C-alpha cells in the first residue's frame, strides 16, 4: 500500500488516498525484480513476498512535481506486499535535516539544493555513493546495466572523489534559442562555428535585428551560465575548471580573456541588445518573442515560461552553442533537481528497483517524463521520449543524443554564493561600457583571491573527470 502524504492540499490528498490500491499484483515474467535483499519472505509457490517492508521517499514540491508516483505504483505492482511511502513538502529540506538527526533518514530523498547542502551531507556521510546501482540490469534490456545507460557527463552535481552521490531526477538543458521559421524566411543558414555566428551578425543588423540578447539584470544566471561558460568551454575546457575550483587569478586565463573580448566585440559591432537585457526577464524575452533578437541564451523552460506570447508562426528551436571551429564539440549548461540515497538505508535492494524502473522501464519512464516535462540523464533520451516534450525542449535533447553537445554544470555559484553579485554587477557595467575587459577580470580575480584567503569559507573541489571522459569519447568518434 502506498502512503502518499502532501503537506499542501492535505484534505484533498486524504480523499485520494481512500481510493488508492491496497496491495501489489504478482510480478509478471518480464518484470521480475533483478535484485535480492534481506527481510523478504516467501509464499508457498516460492514467489518473493515483500509484506512488512516499506520504501520511504521524501520529495520537495518543485518542478519535478509528483514524479515518484508512477515509480512507486509500479514497484507495488511488481513487488507483492511492498508498501511505499512518499512525502511531498515545500519544507522537505527541514524535514530531511530533522530525520537525519533522529537517525530516521528516508531511503531516497530529493530536496532543493538551494535549501540543503548536498556537499556538506556527502562530507558528513549522510549520502550513499551510487556505485551499487551501476551493475543493476535494465528492465527492458537486461543485457545492459544502469551504468551502461546513464549519461554521467550530465551528473557532475554531487560528484566527489571519483564517486557520484546524486541522480539527476530532471535535467534542464540550455543553449541558444532561435526561430527556425525566421531563418527560412530570411534564407539564413544556422551557424555551427563561432566565425559563422559572428558573420550572421551583420546580416541580422541589416535586417534591423540584434544577433544576441542576454539578461544582465540576472547576469549571474543568463549571461554567465548560458552564454559565458559555454563560450569559455569552447575555447578551452580547462579554463572552466579553474573557475569552478576557485583557482588564484582564474580570470587571468587566456581563454577567459578571449571569451570576454569576443563578447565585447559583439557589443561594439552593435550585435547585442544591451538595453533589453536590463529589463525584467519576461520583458527581455518579449523582445525575442517579437522577433527583434535572433538568438537568446536561456534554459529549456523558455517555451513554457512565455506561453501565450509566441506568434503563431514562431518555431522555437534549439541551437548547440557555436563550436570554436568545425568538428569541435559544443557545450551546454545543464541544471535540474537531484535525488540521493541515505547511507543508512536498510532497503538497498528496493532502492535498486526504484531507479531500475525509473530509468530503464520505458512504460514507467514515459510516465515520469510526462509529469516532469524535462529530460533524464540517460542514453537515447530524445529517441525514446522526445515526443513527450515541447518541440523546443525535444530539439535540445536531439542534439545531445546526436553527440553534438557535452553537458557542463556550474557549481561555483553554489559553492561561493558571493560570486553571483560580483558577476551581475560586472556584466551590467561591462555591457554599459563602464567596465572594460581588464576591469572585469580584475573585479572577478579580487573576489576569487579574497574568497580563497578566507579560512571561514569551505573550499570545494570540482572534479572534471566526467566532462573530460565525454570529451575523449567525442574526439574518438570524430
């Protein structure tokens, strides 16, 4: 029996619970659990029986919505007698802290990373490394394991000392978005390299349009994460690593300077709408919706966020960030929400089944994606589930599946929150012509060096192994 507890709309949920099914169905041959664990009893016909066992899951209320429901429902169906319990709560982080203190941590938890320090939890031994999942056979194709299908380059959050501690429950992609219909009408080719991107700027200008607009009002996110970091990576991926590791004078790296100089060149040529970037985010995005801006760097929520504002003939489409030169990879910032496994779980076998069905049972995975409306860090996601997503989001995953993009995840703003204001203030002044490249570099280096020398601030490492492995695999396929 599944116990479903919602802190919000509790009365409604109590009514729903009255109609919930009480007891699982016997597993059919194709869905027999792959793992074995303690505390199971056997019925007379030797079928596994999970009576008396409970899988305990805690979720925040957020963009992933009630994504655990179809997974838990499936587990109750295929694991006879199993009881599952899920709590969805806006205060999930506080609940988790209290339960950890009481030595009563849930088996699986997904809470807001802005409200819960996952890295401190890893250091304190609260979370279990995920290695135990990698050899678990997939449901639909037992010849493969979860380790075979996971896209580890999308799972850099919670990667410590060579081990992953967090599973991506939903992945938000990002990149440059454009109107494919506009390109057809104008006879423009979609640029693949930096030089082609710049060359399009003059054509856009002649047509009375800006090539680019990014938000400076929210510069620490829109400029930094969706424009600047992918640009830096395209020039030298190692420079991105320096920014994440808070290396001394990291902004003096030649690739960082080149990225700033390229951006300044676009501004000086009149290709960047520097005014609209100072507005509230929806006002900035209206300039893009109205066709005044050709490319807009943003996350994959853009289509939904601006619903009702798109012209009927607007064909919102994803473009991989321009490669430095033909044949080089493109980089895109990924974000999203994650789940983790309690180090004290007594239900490791059930946890395996949870992720096995979430990630490798197409029927269940489709139900999850229909709820979250975003991606998962698994191979061939667009091929198998792209039809469930808005066209724009699906187009970004198609680029990932095709091997055109390598995912990166900025953690510097999570590790050292003070950098957010420094970036926003600096890019605002930079766009307004009040700060040059040297001034930008100086401002960020001063913050980095001051933070490095502050013993009260915990310094975090940023392991680039997963990204470098993805890059190596990309180069091997060229």
